[in-house]
């Protein structure tokens, strides 16, 4: 598992983020405080406080380089 910090501070960013990560078969969790939600769920993402950076847990054993490259526009 790898954890990166991302920022999703606009509606367009949330939509493009979900579109980008649904291309991968891995599980993704967003962690904000005590809340953990599925990162592929647009409704779940909007339930979080998007004004602050969010931790993204990528549940992949290997080959996370492609995922990291796709997440570059959102990473802090």
C-alpha cells in the first residue's frame, strides 16, 4: 500500500480524479480525519472536507508508477 496527499478543491477536479482512478483495478481509499471512503465514489468524496489536503491510500502491491503518474495533477 502507498499513501499520497492530494487536493480536490473543485468539482471539476473531483470528476476528473474519479475518471482517472476508475481506469485502474486497484482499491483506493480517501482518508480525511476519522473518515475513510472509497475514492471511486463521487458522492463519498463530496461528503469530505475538500478544503484541506486528503490522504489517498493506494492498495497495490507493485507497479504503482502508472497510478502515481495519473495522479500527478492532484498531488501536493
